[in-house]
């Protein structure tokens, strides 16, 4: 089982920036994809961005150009740099790590609140 610990959420003004971090730990794991989802109150959990172990990235259309996902393989850590934040980015952000073939582990979530 992979354990994930997230950090970096908080309150920011519209137009501001935040960087989320998520570190994976555990024994005998081989992670091939890490990423972030988010869930706003009363809404479903939606994909934000993913990154593979070879650096391929994928972004939701709603965040393209404002968000960058990166990964430190040596530290099993994934980062989500969010710029030009909007009130509609307000949500709980969840990190995940995926092992072959498709086993996902999830973090506890970190709140991001963007004030207008």
C-alpha cells in the first residue's frame, strides 16, 4: 500500500499562486503515474493533471496554461504549481499514485480556497 501526504493548500486571492506537494511512501511499490484531482462542494471529483514516470503530462482544459505538474522521482514527490488562480479553482485537491496495472492510492486531500 502506498501512503500519500499532501501539503501546500490554503487561502489565496484571485490571481495568486499556490504550489501543492504530494509525497508517496511505502514498501515494494513501483509508481508509474501520479497526479491530482479536485472536488468542489456538491460536485464530482475531476481530473486536474497527471504525470507519468517518464514525464508525460496531461491537463484538464480548465487549467491548461495556468497549472504545471512536475515530479521528483528520487523523492517520489509530485508538485502542482497553480498560477492565475480563479474562484472556480476552489476545491479539495487530492493526490493519487498509480501502480501497474491500475491500482490507485489517494491522499487525504488539501483545501484550496481562492477568494474573489
